C-alpha cells in the first residue's frame, strides 16, 4: 500500500538554557560565514555544512548558516525572520541577540521546532517551482508569522517576555523552517518538583499545523475544506433541531417520562449531562443514549448518514494534509455528536417542573418555557451588545433581559424548595444531635428561595438586607459570579462550609449526616469532606481572581498572566466536584500514595484524617477495576482537553455572571 507523505510535519522540543554557554552561542552567531546573502530563490542543495553547535545555544548561527539559507541581494539584511520582519535588519538582529542574552541569564526555556513541507504539496500550491529550483520563501514566512500568535496564545506564551525567530533551510529535499521560541524572563508554571513546565500541548501542535496548512493551501483544495466544515456545522444544527422537535412529540412521551423518573435528585441539575458517569446517573444516561440512538436510526437517519459521510471526508482530508498516522476521528466525532444531542435532552429536562404531574413534559409559564427563555435570553444578550447605551431601545431590551433572568431564577428557586422540603421531612424522622442544625440551615436556604420568588415590590422592612446576607452565605460557590466574591462573602461561605465539614468529620455515621451527604458513594462522608474542601478551594480561587481584576484593572497583560493559572485551577475544581466517582478516585489515590510514602520511610502507615482514610482503605478494595480505569481515563482526557478549552476558561467570569441569573 502506498502511504502518502503528510503535507506538513511539525516537531518541537525544549531545553533550559545556561549562562555558561552564552558566549559560545554569540561567537557562533557572529561568525563571518553565518549568513550567505545571495538569491532568495537559490536552492543550494549541493552545499552542506556538517558543523553544528554542540548545544541549542548555537541555534541562531546554525539556522543562519550559508549552506542552509539564502536571501535577496541586500548586505544589510539577514535571512532570519520573526513576528515583525520577513528578513531581519542589522538593528533587529542585534536586538534578537540582546533578547537571547537576557534569556540565557534568566535560564529561560527555549523551544526548538522544525516545520517540514512535502515538496509535492508546495508545488501544488505554487510555493515551489515544478523543477524544484525556486521557492517562495517570503510566502512561507508570512504563513508562519500569521500562525504563530494562536500557537503562542494556546500555550500561554502570548506575553511581552516571549520572542521567536525562524530560518528557512533549503539544503535538503524537503524545504523546512527552523523555529525557536524563548522568553527574556520565564512565565511558565512550575511542576511539583520545582521545574519549569516546557511540554507543548499536542492540541496546540495540531492547531499550528492546521493554520500553516490553511495558509499554504489555495484554490479548490481550500474551498473543499471550507465546504466540508460548513456542511458539518449545518448538519449538527439540523440534528439538534430534530431532537428538540421530538421532545414535544406526544409519541415520545412514554420514553421521556422514563428518562425523567430515572434522573437523580441533584441539588445542582447542571450535573445532568453526558459527561457524568456517576453511579446514580447511569440509568438516566442509558435511557437517554437509547432515545438519541433511536432518533438517529429512524427520524434523523438521513441527516445522520450525511454527517458520518462528512466526518469521513474530513478524516481523509486531514490524512492527506498531515499523514496516514493521523488518528481516525470517526468514532470520536460520532460519540461527541451523540453526547451533544443527549445534553439537549437534559437541557429540556431541566425545564420540567417537579410538581404533581411528572408525566407532563411541557411546562409553560408566563407564556414561555425555561428552555425557550434561555434561548431567547442568549439572543437578547447578543442584541444588547449591538445597541448604543443611553437609548430607549437599549433600556427596553435591558429591562426585558432582567425580566427573563428573574423568571428563570424563580423557577429554579421553586425546584430547590421542593428538594429542601424532602430533606427536612427525612431529618424529622431521625434522632440526631445535628438534626436541628441541618434543619435550620435548610430553612435558611428556603428563606433565600422564598425571597427570590417574592416580588421585590412586596418586600418588607429588612427583607433587602436579609436577602443580601442569605445570598452571600448560601449561594452555591460554583454559581457565585467572580466579581461578587467579596471578602465578606468569602468569610460567610467559609464559616458555613467549615461547620458542615467539621460535623461530618466528627460523626460520619450519624443518620442526619447521612441524609445531608452531597453524594451517595462508597466513601460516604469522606467523599463529602473532599466535596466541601473543593467548594472552599473554588471560593479561594474566585476571590483571588476578583482581587487581581481590581488590582491590575489597568494592566490587561499582567492581569491575564496572574489569572491564567487560577482559571486552570478553577476549571479542575469544577470538573472534580461535579463527578462523585472522580472524587472517590482522587481520595483513593491520595490514600495509596500516603501509604506508599510511609512504607518507604520504614514507619507505620499514618493516614491523614482518621475518618477519610479508614473509609478509603475499605472502599479501595471494593472499587471495581473498570470504574477505576474509567476515572483515570477521564483525568487524562480532562488534561488533554484543557489546551482546547483555555479560551473558554478566560470567559468564565462572564459565564458565571450569566449563570447567576439562571440558577441558585
């Protein structure tokens, strides 16, 4: 079988520079034979300079060596290029050496990359002449310049300290570009051992290759790619529309009712989604997956078949661009589609009132359902940004948005009160020294919900102050907007969470404690302690982000630098707290690590936290191996997905504010 060569190959590695090598590096860079300023289109394939620097510090001179590079007839220009110049001037070249010196003195990381092009690919796109004698170096440099900003942003390197340069080498059959990235001062995070993290995310590499490929490709090939991506987006929207229409079809009422009845009573219904693999959600997930599968093989089979064909075409185009080794994404994209459609079902389920008639799948209030209001709210928010403030139209639209947010908050408060009433009823049936405390806490939460439901014009004296206090203390930490996490809110929340954690640690088997556990898992109260500890971490992180936003409000670059790792932490905390089995696995891993450490030190096993570790030791033996593997796979998947979702993390502040209006 003939294997087509990939259009583009991109490899990159990193090292940490040392001050001892800087003089050798600069000497090598300055040598007379480093630059051959001849014809920009002259491929000097027969000249080979086998002398290479002994370390990465000689890389600038190595990339500029005369056997590899060439340039237009200009004695004052270098073949090297960077973000500002196609060919560096003498002044820019000196500035680059100064940056390198500063990077060396600060022991900065240095990334060495090579972008190699298939000759056939370059010829097809008029970059390389048919006889291989001429290459449009300027076009390649422009494409790299255009692709670099997103690559740096994906890796958190889009900061003033970062600099990069490149050189095109023409001394092999494959035209290739040597790229080097460094920083005058390190901004990358440290790992657990105090070492700088230099690894580049594979998703960033794929995005870079895609951007370079798209910059090179011209004519019919590029049009084919664009048409494929647009068709996939259209089909996904068509399938979503088909699923949403099916939810109001009476012929599906029986199946949808079964799904509704299988959904667990979560205080936070945002856990109703396909990524939730907890035990109490499995039945609802299985039924929902069956519902989606049935639609895809009946009513939506034509659109679904077209979608799979387009995914197959996308794979073939990708393999042509990047080589046969590129993974086939057919199964991945198919599962992503099914998860996306299942989540639309869960979105719909959140709009159903848990009242007296659970079989009734339509909830209409004030003329619109929650699903319709959420969709309209999103659209209205976009429209608001397009209007000029201080106009009648702006004021009217802002008022409408406020009314819709209020409606959504009220409906969610009613659902939460239903859950609170159930818990109070259960607590009244047990004998426990903590029963009255938990009932009082639940009643406080109910008072907050009642004030949310109650129209503001009916508030009595003291209701406003009471609402602000209860909101600050009892709103779920995940739903508090970052700009609302003040020092006072932080202290009130921490006091509440510390008290609950203390009770559960002291009396894990108490019947009232068992009723109030946030998750019903094998680890019981140990899971709850980790759950509340994570909520405290969420609060601490949001408070720090809010403080940074105020402290560095006039310095966007520094604010982004300070908040980026915090957003990453916040993302990981939310991923952990929303999956009860993932919490269990974290606890078991911690217990096993502590046990191993103690054994290696020659002493007895000393597990931190008598309650948590005793329970962990027992549950660890019982945990099914398949579940453990599944949890580990989710952790790895979460890490891989982070590079892809970093931009979304930077928008969390906005999303948190919006969600504050949707749920309590």
